[in-house]
C-alpha cells in the first residue's frame, strides 16, 4: 500500500513539473505576442508621426 502511495505521489509530482513547463511555455508565448503587439504599435505611431 505504501509503495502504491509513493508511486501516486511521484506521478503527481511529475504531472506538476509538466504543467509547470507548459505554463512557462505559455508565458513565453504571451510575452512574444505582447512584444509583437508593442512593435506593431510603435510602427503605427511612427507612421502617424511621419504623416503629421
């Protein structure tokens, strides 16, 4: 019974590690999208500044 519990605990820990990695990847994606949006925003601002 104890070994079964240990096995379950290890699986739970490995699942948490995987979800943590996935969260990090999601954060990287969000940061990438954010920087892209910021770059586009700067581009639009520079274009509007040139016109005026």
